[in-house]
C-alpha cells in the first residue's frame, strides 16, 4: 500500500502530457494530420513513438520539448483498427464532438457549420501537440518532424494552431489560469488543493478502478491500458465585449474588478474570493501553496463570497451542496491562450482571433467533460439557479442572467451575451506508449 492508496500507475507507459503539468511559460502547437494511407499512418505512429515521453520521465530527451499524440475515432479507423475494437470505445468518442453539438451548447455561432475547417469533419485523424519553453526550441523539434511527414505520402497536415502561456498564465480575459488541478492516486504528482482527497486513478487513466469501482476497458487490453480520452476545443474569446459588459454594469474601475471576480470566483491575479472576498491580493494569487487551499460549505454555503454561479464554483463545486457527486465530474485541464493580447483599456473589438485552446483529459468523456459542459456550465438547476448559465463561458444568448448573493438583497444581472464562441474541436484517444507501438504494428 502506498501513502496515496494501493494503486500504482504504470507511469512509464502513460504519455507525459496526460499527467505532468506543463512548464511555465511555454509555447505550444497543435497539428492535425489526415491519414490517407494506413501503412503511412502506422509508420507515422512508429516515428512519433520515439519522441513521446512517458510520465515517468521528469525531463524530456528533446531539450524540454514535450510531444503528445492523440487519435480520433476516424484516425483509429484510418490505421485499420478492427471494428470490434472501435466498438469498445466510449460511445461519445465514437460519435465525435460535432455530433454532440446540441448537448454541448454548440449552437448558433458556435455550431459545427460555422467551425474552422477541417475541425468537426471526418478528416481530423491524428493530433500532435508540442510544448516547449520558447519558439526556437519548439521550431528545433517541429522542423525535422514537418520534413518527416511531408516526405511521407499518405499523410497530410491539414490544420495548425499556435498557442502560448504567459509567465502569469493569464488567459485572454485577463485572469490567471492553470491553478486548480486534481490529485490522482498513484501518480506521485500532487494536486493543488490540499483539502481534496486524491481521486481514483481510473478517473483519469483507462484500465484502473475509478471512483465507482468500475474499470474502463477497451478491446484489446493492450490498446486501452494506460490510455485516456482527451478533448480539445478552440474557444474564441470576445474580450472587448466582456470588458464592455463589466463597464456597463459597474460604477467605477474597482467595482468592475469586483464584478469580474464575482463572475470568475477569483480575482485576476488568481487570488480566490473564498480567501480574500473584498479586494485582490496579488501575492496570494501567485502563491501556489495557498491559492487553491479552500472549500465552500462551512465558510460560504450561500455564496456571499464566491457566488454559486461563478465559473470556478460551477465547474468544481468542491464540498458545496449541489445535486450530484462532485468527485464523479472532475477533470485534468490544460488551457493555452492563442492570438494577440488585446491591450488593456481597449473596449472596441479589433477583429483579431484570440482565445483559449481548451484541453480536457479524463477517462470518462460523458460524466466528466460533457456533464460539466452541459449541466454545470450551461444550466443552473444543480445549485438551484434555474436555467442560469456560466456568466463567462456559458452559451448565453443575450437573455442570460447572473446572480450575486448580497445583503440585504442579492444583485441580479440580466442580458448576458455569449463571450466565448466555439470554433471547433474533437474527442480524441491518447494511447499509452505500448499501445502506440501496437497501433504501429497493425497488420491488416
Ligand atoms: C474560454 C473559455 C474558458 C476560460 C477563459 C476559462 C478560465 C478559467 C480560469 C481563469 C480558471 C481559474 C484558474 C484555475 O482554477 O485553474 C478556470 C478554472 C476552471 N475551469 Fe475554466 N475557462 C474556460 C473554459 C472552461 C471549460 C469549457 C471548462 C469545462 C468544460 C472549464 C473548466 C474549469 C475547471 C474545472 C476549473 C477549475 C475550477 C476549480 O477547481 O476551482 N473551463 N477557468
């Protein structure tokens, strides 16, 4: 029995990108490839296997550059994975993200007809993500990789998105991101909330017991073991519209900052309202030992500090009393900003594309990613707020509302618009390292 429970994860077989937090700051690139020829696809898997590091490696063999690989349902099919094996994958994964648009709130401007091509089509087969401390180091790895797949007939690079994390990890609306991460039994990698009991390994990696005692398995065992599901979503952020909303609903700049914090649940520095409800505390925001050390129920059951409808309390209600079991809906997140920063104070949209490449990692697409997106972000019933959506990332249509609990009377904001638009995304499978070799060696 280890101090973290009796499960030992096979870290040397799990892709590093599943468990290890990224370095800060960093630059990253998403590359989407289409496999037109299964033998070329298998050769690509063989080559990629040589550059993907396992979670057991504290350092990367490629000068701090980390590569992850993920495949879609159509990607596995293009490699020639047998149908009985394809049928054993999660139902949502088999459908793909575009087919789940209604459930995810990807409607109107966010609907798949309006996505960037080829996202949402059957052409998206393999996704490579490379993360590096700076542009030069990233190019040093990408350059030979690009040459390699350009020379390979039957493999086509069809989409690329560059992104970055600033030293402050600030996302385009101006809040520090990347603070809250779950602890995972047997991973040896600490979570950031010392008050959260580590989650069962099977919540995040296939082939291990999960919180319900079940084990997610894929056929054959070699393909599923130590793999997991990953979701990526390109989320455009309407930064100017968000700033205009704050201004229109506040009396002065300090009031704007308070409203922004009430919507997020944290001040822009990352300091949580739970620990400093009246004003920002930059030192606390940057202090990794303290900035995620809190719960809600005992201190703030009614949300006078952190509103139940704020982004962080919705997406992880911690011990707060809500319908359902919070531990069944946790996730690993890897959000990375893209596009130019909108300079401070600018209230007019400059037309630039900026936002977040949102990434989810977890073993349960349905009860983790889809549940949080549909029930906690795009609905409010779970904490008694009717159909009120997340004020920052919800698919509000101009009629959205947000309630700030206050004494003597609560404040209710009306007329919320959509500040985040989906530009595309996909459901992927991140195989373990042995499974990557299994895919490369397919014979049919
Ligand atoms: C453009 C869209 C988004 C932005 C700008 C955004 C921003 C943020 C920020 C600033 C935080 C606080 C930092 C932290 O706790 O690490 C956060 C936390 C979080 N977000 Fe988002 N987010 C976005 C989309 C999403 C989506 C789509 C989901 C889930 C489907 C999500 C799930 C979470 C979760 C689970 C947390 C941690 C909450 C906690 O543990 O307290 N976010 N987000």
